[in-house]
């Protein structure tokens, strides 16, 4: 049996805090869903997308237009493919709620390690981790259905830790997962490259991350999403689609719409 000393006491306290946090936000998410309070935006669309991926309809979505579309044309979330093996066991949106709660809670661990290193104090590391767990924005994200972006949170923390500990391979691996979670996260990869150079004065990993981020943004926003979109361009950069065309003012996009399209006002950003 391990003897609890002043060295590992803070780690055990953090483990308890993570377990309590995970239990609370998981219960919150499940009770919301089981109480019929979850919405098609955003839990429903991802439940349908994963079900579609499992049944030969790649990331199916039928909530935006009066036709079937691939969800990647609206938001780039290929990370949801990772849920297909779990849906093969039990097709349930519960998997999404569990994953979100787990990701948000476990992110406290790399934050603890990072803060302990920077502050040279495990007590300070615990305080920073607790502050993260109690952040109202985090709790709000946990309470409102499911968003694939939340799965990137622990990997963002790991990336920061990798920069501080000078571990480029860990940084590249965590950044790769982050890029699977949203179309604009290529900008974050560029930021990590800049941060790596500022912190470690090493240009090769920095340049590699910046190039990966730029290529990801270009390929996803200019090639993949327009190719899958029913408008021939990024859906939210298209015009004539009501509230969905929320970014159509960017870049002078040409007027384009879908005849007969039924658009519902929603909050699925």
C-alpha cells in the first residue's frame, strides 16, 4: 500500500476532485438527456451523424436542409468517427455525454502538471486545476448537450504541457487530435508553433506546426468542406440560407442559395 506523503498528497486530492467533477457533470448530462431536455442542436445532430457513419451514411445530417447532407460540410468534426465502435455495441447518445464529461474532467490532470512545473509547487498546481474544474464556462459547456470541441480540451492542456517540457512528439500527437475536432483549429496549431519557438527557441518543430496548421485550414476550408457542401462552398459562408449564412459577409462571397430549402433558425454553431 502506498504511503501518502506531502509529495503525493496533492495528487490524491486532485484525483478525488476529478472523480467528483466527472460524476457531477456526467449525472447532469445524463439527467438532462433522460429527462427529455436534450436538443437536436447539438446532441441530436451528432447522434445521427455517428449512427449514419455506422450504417453507411457518412456523418448523415437531415436537420439543416430538405435533403441529406454530410455533417462535415457544416462543421469539420471527423473526431465523431471514433464513436462508431461504441455505437456498434450500443447505439446510444449516452456515449457522447460520457466522453464529454470524461474529457472535461481529465483535462485537470495535465493542467495540474503544467502549473506545478511553472509555479514549482504542487499545491499551486492543485489550485489551478481546481480553478479550471470550477470555471463557469466549462460547467456551461458540460451542461449543454454535446460538442466535439470539448474533446479537444485535454489535448490543448497536454499541448501546453508538451511545450513547457520540450516534448515535440507529444505536441505533434496532441495537436493532430485537436485538428480532428473543428475546422478552425488549424489556427491553434499555428499558435502552438509560435509558442514553441518563443518558449524553446527551436525553429524546426515551430515551423512544422505552423505549416500543418496552415495546410489544415486551407485543405479543410477550401477543399473538403466545399466539396461536401450542397452549395459548393462552406455552408456558413454561403448566402441566402437565413441564419445559417452567419459568416456570408466574410470575403465577399457570391450570392448563392438553395431553391426550396427549408432553413430553421437554430443555435448549432
